[in-house]
C-alpha cells in the first residue's frame, strides 16, 4: 500500500521532470541549443509563484497562469538579449551565454531572496484521501493532474495549431521553414516563451510538492530535465513527457527497493543517463533534431 | 519581373557568386546552368533571402528585396523549391501542403489550389495522411512542387527538381514546369543539371561558371552553341545511355 502512495509520488515527481524536459527539448529542437539556464527559469517561477501567493493571496488557478506568463516573458528576454544576438558560427558561444544567464539569475535570486530556503506557502489545503488501506494526499494528485493537463494542452498546441506546426517545421529545417514563409526568428522566440512558461509552472508545482524553495533549486531540475530529454530522445516532445514519468517512477522505486541511509535517487537517475548515452544515444523514442 | 544587378554572395570571406547580372521577365522560364559548385544554389538562396548579398541589388516587381528576411520575400510571391526537396519528413503529406499555404488566409483560394495540386499530382491525394518521410524520391519532389503551388507563387525558383529521379518522373516534372508557365501563369527560374531537357522548355538561359555568368542567350541559341554542347549537352547524352 505504501507502494501505491510511492507510485503516485513517482508520477508526481516525474510529471514535473516532464515539464522541464519538454522545454529543454523544444528549445533543443528548434535551435540545437542546450538551454543551460532553463533550471533557473524554473527557480524564478517558484519564487514568482511564492510572492504572488504571499502578496495577493490569489488562488493557485490564477497564480499558476500568472507565473507562467511571467516566466514566459523571462524566457523571451533571455532569448532576445542573450541568445539571438550571438553568431551561430561559434559552436560553444550560445551555450556559454546561457551558462552566463544561469549565474546571473541565480545571483540575482540570492541577492533578492537570500541564499537559504524559503518556505513555499500552502497554495492548497492538503487533504488526505483514504481508500481502505490506501492513502493519497491531494497535493500529489493535484500536481500530477495539473502537469498532465499542461502537457495535453501543449501537445494539442504543437500538433494542431498553426504556430505549433511552424515550430515543428523550424525544428526540421530553418531553411525550409523560411522558404515556406515562416518567420523563423519569431518562432524561435515563441518556443523560448512556451518552454519557459512550462518551466515556471514546474517551479510552482515543485514549490507545492517540496514546501521549500531556494535559489539553487534550478540545477537539480535542470540536470534531471536533461536526463529526461536524453531518455525521450533529443527534440522529441512526447518522448520527454513519457521519459519524465519513467524517471520519476524509477527514482521512487529506487528509494523503495534499495532502502539506504544516503539518498541514492540521484545516483540512480544519472546512472540511467550514462547507460542511455552508452547504449541508446538516440533515446528510447528517437531524436528529432533540426538539420540546419 | 526579377532583376539581379551586380550581386555577389558567399560564405564567410569566400564569394560563391560574383557580380552576377540576371533578368527574368514575367511569363518566362529562365534556366540557370552550371557545373556542380558553380554557385547556382547560392544564387537562389540569396534571392530567397536565406543569404544576404555582399553587394549588388535584387529587384522584384520594382521593389528591392535583397536583405529582406525569407518569409517577407515569400510574401511577395517569390517561392523556392529547394535543392534536395526540403520535405518536412516528420509531417504528413497534408501538413506539408498546409505549410505551403502558411502565409495565406484566403480559405477558398487555398482549397482551389489544393485541388489544382491533386489534379497535377494525383499520387499526393492517395498519400495524403502518410508521413512525408516515407514517400519515394519522385513523390517527395511532387510534394515539394505541390507545396510551392500552395503558396500561390508569382515567381517560382526551382533548384534541380529532377535530380536523382527516374526518367518517368523527370518527364513528369518537366511537363509540370512547362504547364506552370503555359497554364498557371507562373514565372520560373529553373536550375537544372539536365541541360537539354531544361533548354527544351525554357525561353532563355544563363551559364554560371565558378560564380560568374559566362554565357547567356535564348534557349535556342544555347542549344545550338557548340561549346555548350560539348560541356553540358554531351554529358546529358552520356547519362542517358547508362
Ligand atoms: N554552406 C556552405 N558553406 C560554405 N561553402 C559553401 C556552402 N554551400 C556551398 N558552398 C560552396 O559554395 C560554392 C557554390 O556552391 P553551390 O551554390 O551549392 O553550387 P551549385 O548549386 O552550383 O552546385 C561551392 O564551392 C561550395 O563548396
Ligand atoms: Mg546546387
């Protein structure tokens, strides 16, 4: 029965990984760029959510979209000022620039919020549901539910809308997309906005799940998102969705199956990453990366 | 309709197109010939805005388009079928055709053009929901051309549309290009390796050699040009033997 609660926890954790990884993979898809600062956008989202709730007392269903808009705009700013102006001819330059953004965002956060943990307000009143011997907290259900809903909306957006189709075209080839009349720069910008909005949502959900947020929380999620992106296949959005859930479940199982004083969760996660890199570098579901 | 004046273009410091002057009048098929690496694709990419010319100007319908972004040039009606077809291989045939009409919002016109595409290439209708990456080379070329039709082009730039196709498909594509001029009112700038076939349907032609135009004339003159026959038309005859 504990296993069942763990299963829900695994899905909850995994769904937040999925949200981060989708953003990574969208950006990797259209630019072939590892957006290192993506974890810091999540962190920024967590703090924005926190202050929206503290200052305005707005309920979660308003706080979440507001946070997504705010981090979405942050993503646009990052792309416009730190990535777009950089010549693509120098391979490492955009990556280094996003690392710079990481440091800047992190230190701004330390300056503003302090370098210690801040308690995330209870955005929802936690209920414990009991089904016979089963107990499930409403938090984990809600987080999982919101994450899945966001993923479904994103999936619809990419599969069915004109902008979504243009994003897929840009991910296949900038040249071809341009010849079809797509404003490639704008689509890349929108992609950053969408990815960053999802990261912001993940930040709020992580805040609710873990109750404490810090300016350093970005790194963990950035790295987990990276593992999930590799697991799902570079640029493969559906792969990132499924990959996140797989990683979440795997981490939780590792805790259940290998009880240990020290936390082996991360050993497990990054062990998986190395195994993928060795045996299945294209990921479980195949890569979808632009041939630019 | 299209006037290229003193255009140089290239990669980094290397110029692949040097001081090119080229004219395409409305309603013409103009063919651009040249060996591999002569700079034909570079010139087309420069016209379409994927590359900025280093110097010179490109004028379409009286307006300068050099330096404009590709999507704005498509908006003017200059549409390119790129070398290697540029199929979006992870999308369905239908989605590829929809992407062709990306900048349009005239639903009726789009529907009409879709019908025209199916009329010209019935095979695409059969494959409509298939993944475009699974099409044969010939079918992909039909899709690339059909997709360009969906953009309602005024000037169609075609970069080696018959490359790698079987003789039947080559005939089909060549016929489609001639009909574009004669029935659909498109103006066409055609890059071809298949010099004889291209000159047979073209009005005029240019020969590009290491980035420079070395010869130009009516298609008839070029077909009769002895030097050209040795350089290009002879090789055609040979490829047809094997
Ligand atoms: N992306 C590129 N980067 C650098 N040089 C290129 C690139 N594409 C083409 N070139 C060079 O430019 C010249 C012209 O190429 P291209 O325009 O493709 O010729 P063509 O289409 O006539 O075969 C060639 O020397 C080729 O090697
Ligand atoms: Mg070429």
